[in-house]
């Protein structure tokens, strides 16, 4: 079981980014800095919402509030943040039902990517995949995202990657919860190793089946352990 201690509402921490070319607007600088910080967060690792204080962001980035607010509007349209009346802007989190839907969509696309990769990938690419994801590699949000991105690339279908891009924030957080449970993490490594082996054998159907089975189990685990999201 995942142990999550109650926490108070926390402000977002934004790391200042290096100066960018003059043609890049302050709005886009703020957008990239905020999105990058949000992508690295453990958004489901605490019960309290993560609040974004636009004044603090302005001070950290050394820009005015207008481009920061414009950046937050872009992020809200993309589903990364939401505005709460009389409370401000917070990092968007999903309910358990929404997470279930995301996991299933992610699994379906990753499974199809694996099936396509088994047919279309060059032999050298599959050998490289096995080298990049050895059985000794621990299960982390980065390794899970890396495998997904690799399969999307090997599938030769750019749309698979673009369809899952905005789900990546939530899937990273879900994989972080999975990583914290030794049994779940071990199962994830076992599945990943079997998927890579199936792909090197050009068995796309087996790779897809393994991916779907693992994500169905992951969904059940999240539903059992994350009741606080309702």
C-alpha cells in the first residue's frame, strides 16, 4: 500500500531558466519554465493541492505578471493547471475514474506502438532497445517514459507520440506511485523485460498483450490505493 501523509497546500517551485534568444517571448519563457517544473512534480504524492503563486513565479523568472498569466492560460488549455475560484491556480490532478481512463488509453497506444515496432523497426534498433532497457534497470518514471517514447519512435507513427504527450505528466506521477511499492516496481521491471524480449523476437502480439495486462493491473492498484483523489 502507498503511504501518503496529509500535507498543506504548497506553492510551486520554478527554477529560473537560462536567458533565451530575443525572439522568444517572455510568455513562452514562463510557459516552458512552468511546464518543465510541473512535469517534474510528484503531483499525486501529497493530499494537498499544489498552488501556483504568479507573483513568486514573476520574481523567480524576473519578468512581469502579464506573461506569466498568459502562460498559465496556455497551460490551463492543455490541462496542466486549473483555476479555483477564490483560491487561484493549482496544478491539475485527475480523479481515480479519470486516471483509469488515462491508463487504458496509454496502454492501448503503447501496445499498438509495440505491435508496429515489431514489424517496422530495424534489427539494429531492437538491439539498441534491449541495451537501453536491460533487466537490471530499475523501474522509475523516467524509465517508464523512456520505454514509451522509444516504442512510439520505433512504431514509425508520429501520432502515437503526440496523442500521449499531454498525458505524460500524469503517467509520470502514476509511475512514481508504482515505483514506491516494491512489488509493483518489480512487476513493472519483469513486464518491461518480457516486452523487450518479445520485440527482439518480432512477436508484436505478445508484446502488446504484456503491456495491456500490466496496465490493467496498474489501474486496479491505483483504484485500491488512491481513494484520496475522489
